[in-house]
């Protein structure tokens, strides 16, 4: 079941939100909801990855399977 969250932003932030939503042909409320959900999902993924790699031996096993260096398309989190 969906829950409602209310946030307040300054005028400049709200105007930027409206512009970005318009670029995607989306309602500003739906756009903000989608962005918030994506940001939270990214945070959960990064936290889960950190926990996974902190488990004894996992960092070494990951490096053994996939190499110790990031690939050319890797970006800093």
C-alpha cells in the first residue's frame, strides 16, 4: 500500500523539479516520486553491496571472479 510523504522545497528547487518533469512529459508529483524511489533504491543497493563485500572473504572472492580493477565504464559511487 502506498504511503504519502510531504516535503517542502524552496522555490528554486520546485521550479527545477517542474522543468525536469516537463522534459519527461510527466506530472511533477509523479516525477518527484519516481526520483525519490530511484534514489532510495540506489542507496539500498550501495548499502547492500558494502555489507556483501565486508563479509569475510567476499572481497577476495569477488576480485578473483571479476578482477581487482573496475572496468572502463565503472563510476565512483
